[in-house]
């Protein structure tokens, strides 16, 4: 069956401050359903707009579409609206609408209106095109729905008359991104603020697969400070599962960096194993111990014992040589006292020293900076590992 289409415009010319509305009707045959489908507006053979018609209560349907200076060619635009038909009605064309477009403008065009972000990032190219002789700077910004971040490089482009410049749009997922459909809105604005155009980008995020494993990290500053050799300190650790990992993790530790020519290196111990449930972190503790300086007493403070002993022995011999009638206890005590004083005086001629050599002696842990590396290995296969360095300072 035949149909008829009419159209009119809300303005005879474009302006920077608003859009031009093209509206009209598509009429079918009396007593039959109203036409359905779409209409398309074209100027000089180029489509400048499209709309889905809205069926009325009778045999007439209506439509509305918007056009701007960015979608129309410079000068006069002779526009006809075509109804494309449906199962009941044949196509029809409207009367001609004349819309003048004396203004220069720019347009935003994406190379992919829908982006599939299979990994953590995706890219698209936004082309900024000069329309009707536009030239100048266009500032570009981007905003996205929660779960997606976006950025543009460069964030401003400069167009020559009739030219086109591309900007790279980068889309990233975040730690709250789940499978689903997201959107990003790109906005372009000229230096006068009169021309503002937007472009919507659809982002499809498929199922995000994360490899099962775990991470190991030292809490807080991740550093241990020991006041002096012989002291010890500890640092808390957190083991966090990733993906679908569950099970036991064996922890080991080792000193992996030390000062040059260091002696008595620190020793370490870590609580092990830890057991991880899905999405639940577990704690462990790294303890670092150092060795205190120890020594043995040597040198001449010991001489007084030897000297005094020799003097006492000599005094006893002298006492034995005395005539029997002169051996009395007071005389023996007097001889021993003199012998001890003389032996002690002889032994005090030198100074005592404490040396770190010899059996059981130690210089202690060398002061300075160390690194203790904690390594976690899954107990089930031994193939999944993670490590964390912990700095240790011995003052």
C-alpha cells in the first residue's frame, strides 16, 4: 500500500547554541494500521539524520530527529526525508526542507563505536574533523561509568581548515570491574565554548580470568630496625590469594644482601605454613635475630696471680729453712702477707685487654643494612611462588 511523508524544520538555519529539529508524519491508508519502521533525512545524497517513527492511534505515525552544523554541509542544505517502508507500506519521500548552514564546526568520529576490553586495557581512535571550514583548537575530555577509567592523548588538537586529527582514547579496567557493558563519553569543545560535541563509546568487558596464585607483602614500612648487635625484631607479613587459589603456602626466609665483609650475619625465621581460603588473606611473622659481641679476658691482669703464687711458694721455702725453734705461726703469716703484696705489685705493671679471638669469642653482627627475602611456595605443587624483600638495619 502507498504511504505519504511530510517534514518540517524548527529553524531555517543552524546556530552554535542549538540543534535544528526535523519533524513530520508518515501516513498510511485509512482503516489500516499506522506505518512502522524508520525515516532517514538526506541532503545532496548524504544522510544527515535518522529516526524511528512512532505509530499513532489511526493510520498516521510521527517522527522527530535533530541535525546540527556539524552534520550539515556549508551553505544551503536541501533536505528530503525518506520513509523506508514496512510489511504493509511502500517507501515515500517528503517535501524538500531548506536549512542554511553558514557556520563552521567540527565533528567527532570514532573508529569503533563498541570496544571489547578482553584484558586490562583497550584503545580506540577519536578523529576530530573540520566541518564547513572550521579551524582552531578543540579540547578533548573523557568520562566513564564506574569500573572503567579513560584518558585521551593528546587532550587538545588543532585543526586546519578541512583537516582531521586523531586522538588516542585509552580505556582501563579497575579493581571493581566485573563482566558487563560500560560506556565512556568523549567531549570536544572549541576555544570559544560555542561548539560542544559529545561521542558515546560502548565498552564490552567479557569474563575476566585471573590466574590462581598468591601475593606476599610486608605490612607497613616493610622494614626492621635493630638497635644494636644482639637484638632482634619482627615484621608482619600478609599472604593474599589471587584468582581461585586456596590451600597451604610454605614460607622460607634468607639474607640476600649484606654489607661488604660482614660477619655473624643475622638469622631469620618465619611462621609457616599459612593456609589461604578463597579471597581471604592470612598473616605471618618474620623474626630477625643478630649476634652480640663477646670476648675472653687476656693479658697482664692475670700475671698478678702467677707472680703472687711464685712469691708465696718462695716464702714457704724460706719458712721451711728457719730453725725449728723460730717457726711460729705469726712469722708464717707475716711472710705470706709480704709475699702476696709483692706478687700483686709485680703483676700490676701491665694493662688488661678483652679480645674477640679464641674459643667462644665473637665480634658480633656487623652493623649496616641487610635485606631478608621471604619466599612463599604453594605446598600442593611447589610451582606457584611469590617473594617479598624486607630491609633490616642493624645500628
